[in-house]
């Protein structure tokens, strides 16, 4: 397990609200503990076999795990365009990611996309898949309507609660 996978796991555990997660894979044992009072996440990576080198426990403050606040200024749009798009977005429903992972618009590279802009969808339709820890999770629509905009590029990493699609419910 590499550092990026461990960091993604820490973020996922911190946002899930779990207080402790233990994971054993092959020669590696990982324990992640989050304490609401302590405000820190502790990761211990202990080699199980004697042939592996010893890796020290890492302590990372939870404040470092939080994503930076999005910037409010956008150089490519004027204030009028931002106000207009904000008004249009307010009448649309935003479909958000329920998990951290990699966003895919297709079930596999040789298949067509699940949905395109302009497609009508109904509750329960699969909109995309998000791969997390080698598991592909189908993300189903919770609303009926029409896809207005796809907010994430294919094969991009997504965070928990990140907007994925805009849907016009009318």
C-alpha cells in the first residue's frame, strides 16, 4: 500500500465518522484511529514479516487532511456571468459523490457513457461509477430529471460530497 492510498484511506475514515479502522493486507497492518476530542488521526503501519524494513508510526493532524477552501474568484468569468450561472444552478439539483475515489463515466473503457448532457434520467438510474480501494461503486440517481451539466472529468479523483452532476428536475 503506497502513501497516496493511505492518505485517501485516512480522509475516507475521517469523513465517515468511524472512530477506529484496522486493515491487514499481506505483510502490512494498518490501524487508523480518529478521536473527536483529540482532533488528530493516527496511522500505524507495522510490517508483519521479518524480511520487511521497519516503518515508524506516523501522526498527522486532522487539520492537514482537510481540503483547502475553494477560491471564490474565477478569472475566466466576469461577475455577471457568475451571478447568471449561480441563478441557473439554484433551480438545478446537484448530485454529489457519496465517497472518495476515482470518477468514471463509463462502466468500462470499451462501453458507452452512462449518461450524457441532455439525457433524461429517473430515480435509480446509474449515473457513473466511483472506484475506491479497487471496488467499483455504481452511483445511482436519487432524483428524476434531465442532465444539465457533468461537473467532473472522466478518470478524475473526487472527494466526499463533491458535486458530480447538475440535474434539472422539471
